[in-house]
């Protein structure tokens, strides 16, 4: 048997190589990545889906602050409520640990309202990532139509679980 390697996997440092807090492995044959100006934006390469799925990652501005968790959670919530309306959040908050990082998140459903007044149902999640060996907090927020999420769910989850 000959092993098959996926050379499209690329490890990205976030926020940058010199100030790295986390690494994330991304399949660059599937995803487009912009890792500039302190925010990482990830979306499908496919033009058919690129506007229907976006993930944003950013770090706390002041992780040593007593209110750092509340501050970054408020920022993430503001991003979601700015882009979506009529949001319904799940009653349960999910938390787990993976690769030395604690993930705390919640899922929701809302509507993106276009300029013409039409609305599109979107699923969303807010996750806070707290590395065990770092004094930092990272927000991960994503939005997607349900159909697009169905297409990219496994690849997206693999990407999130690759975070170290």
C-alpha cells in the first residue's frame, strides 16, 4: 500500500508567526484564508459557497484584564447581532478540551437581511478558546446557510479540532 498525503493541508499561525497564540491546520484546496491585521477570516474557495460561509478568529485585546472573557464574548456577540437578526440561541453551552485548549461555545440560528429586504436563514456559533499554557483568549465566530454548512461541516470541524 502506498500512503496518500494531502499536501493541501497548511498550518497557519495565529495571529502571526512572531506573536503566535495557536496553530490551525487548514485544507487550502477547500478553504480560503486571510490572516492579516489581527483577524483570521476563513471561507470556502468555491464561488458557489464563498458568500454563504465565513469564519472569523481574533484574540483578546487585553487578556490579562479581569473582564477579558466578558469583553471578548461581548465582541463576538456584537459581531453576530450586527450581521444577523432574530437570533435564537441554544439553551446549552458546550464546553470541551482538545489539544490543550478549552473550547466554550454556543450555537444559534438567525437571519441575514439583504439590502432588498430578503432574508436568508443562517446558523452561527460563538466559541471562546482558552489555551491552557497561554494567557490569552480567542474568539471564533462562524456564519453559514444550513445547506452550505452541510457541505463543509466535516472539513470545518476537522479544522477547528486541529487548533493547537
